[in-house]
C-alpha cells in the first residue's frame, strides 16, 4: 500500500497549469514540522518539505482556495519521477500525488477564493492523471 497523510503549511502559492490534453494540474510545496527534544533537553523544530501535485477538480480547488501559509491536510501517494534539468543533468523528484485535501486554516485567516469549501471541507479527487511536470518545483 502506498499512502501518505500530511498536515502542514503551504510554502508558496499554488501554481496551476494544464496538460496538452486540457487536464488541470496544481503544484505547491508543503512544510511539515515536528517538535522534539535535543539530548540536552532543549525543544527543537524539524521541518520537512514535500512537493504536492493535485490533478483535475482537486487541482482547481487548491488553486482557488489555498495560499502561502495556509494549513492543510493532504492525503495521497508517494511517487518518484526522473527528469532532465535545464543544464541537462538527470534528476529524481519525489512527490505526493494528492487524492484528498482538507483546508484547516479558518476562513477569516485565508486569503483565497470566495470562501466556499474552506474551513474543514473535505475534497476528494481519486482520478489522478500523470502528465508533463516542469523542472524541480522549488
């Protein structure tokens, strides 16, 4: 089974584009932090960054309602893809293909969209499609 669940904050505004066949795809980065204690007992925060890719209706929703800094729950699957960067080097990118997304930032703090579907609505888009993605998303 390939399943990942994340809660974190968007590191940048979502970027939506369309494949040549007209399928919507939205990409954004997600910062997931956890607190721990160092061996000396001091609190420390560790942050991991994930590249998120949403397709179709979920892509359109993410683009409309999510903004940098918003807190979201993402459920999806991990995938790897190989690509050639602008300098001609072979690279590998690990991404989360989002199937579900729940907005956790309250409406009053979110800067996106008309307000519909915010503050805990659960969205599902299990029909993801693989398409052309640009160079490393950071």
